[in-house]
């Protein structure tokens, strides 16, 4: 909304320099100002816990009540986004069922349709004064070879609409990436990889090269962990969904970089807010098949 207001104001100034501004210009500018300053409104259908079942699909959404208590507009945005995905899945399932029934009627064979499902969960990993850390889980099954799931996460500052980028906390993203890769190598070895450590690292470096159109490789895939020191951030956990850095059979990966390792690359504003040892709760979504 701020960008829209700036654009309207700039266009208005150009127009005023050339010709008298018509009355509609003032109305448009007023509308932009009103939109930018409007208070978020709770969706009429907002629900922290939602489930809908039909003969074609099952969809559900869970939003941690702590999110609503911390920042209601954030909870409302998460619900609105989730509900749109759930509705889309339901529509796709109904269309798939219709196509399958038509095929079955034409061929005399059994319908190939299998019920769809979609689960979206938002869970708080910690609240740190003015920011909240939220992990996201999306599990889906649309009748393919196997179900799939996706992990994500973000740090949200109260009252802001966009999650905070990694650069808010980290001064050297190359060094951060090195720490992530180091932890992933250890995790892969612990899971039974027989390749040489150097081979595993080289493969990860190739996989984790950020696309040119993505300013930060880990945006949307990290959360804060609480600390043994109350109120402080104990570490940053970076999440990888199945297929991100390995086969589906490997499942997901979650590696936590402790505050002690992050200290040399923390921004001046955030360095005092990290400390202690990480308290990492086992991720329930990651255990789902």
C-alpha cells in the first residue's frame, strides 16, 4: 500500500506541473491514503481450527492460538491464505472426480479417482519480545505415487505484513550458508550416507546455489528456537522439504545453528538478543509420512 500511495502521489505531481489537476485526482489520492491506513479486518469466516470432509476430499487448517494472541492480523492473513489453498484443492478434487467418473462410464472400468487431502499447520516455535517465529507444514495427497509434505517458516514482527529477511539478523550470508552445509553434511552422515564427506559437501553446495531471482536463499525456510536463557534466541533452524536436498525417501532435514556459532555473523541490533543453548522441540510434521 505504501508503494501505491507513492506512485499515486508522484503521478499527481507530474500532472500538476503540466495541467490543472482534475477533481478525480484528489479522490484517487484520498482513496490510496485511506487504503494504506485502514485497520486490518478479521475475515468473517476466520477459524483457528478448520476441517471439511466430502466424498472427494478432506482439508484442514490449524493455526496456533499463540499467533492470534500475539498479532491478530497475522493470524487472519495466514487463515486467508490457507483457506484459498484449501478451496482450490477441493475444487480440483471435485473436477478430478468428475473426469474419473466420465472415464469410468466410457470405458466400463473402475474409477481411477482417489480422494484428495490437504493439511496446513502454522505453529509457534517462540515469541521474542516484538517478533514471533512460526513454522509451517503443508501435507498433501492428490492420488499420486505417494503423499508429500513441505516445511517452511518465518519470523514476523508485530504489526508488519512481510516476514523479516535473513539479513535482518545475519551480516554474512555466505558464512551462514557454510554453517548450514556443515550441519547438513553431519546429518547426512548420521543417516547412513557412505559417500566421502567432501563428496556430500560438494553435492550440497551445488544443490543450494540460490536462483538468480531469489535475493535470499533461505527466505521462508527458517525459524528461531528458544534458549536456555529466557527471552533470548537460542539458534536458527533451517528446514528442507523432501526433494530439496535428497530423495523423497530421505524425508525432510532440519538443522539448527546454535547462537554460539552464529555470534560472529549476527547483526549489531540482534547480537545481544541471541544467547544460551537452543531448546529444540522435535518437529511433529516432519515425522508424518
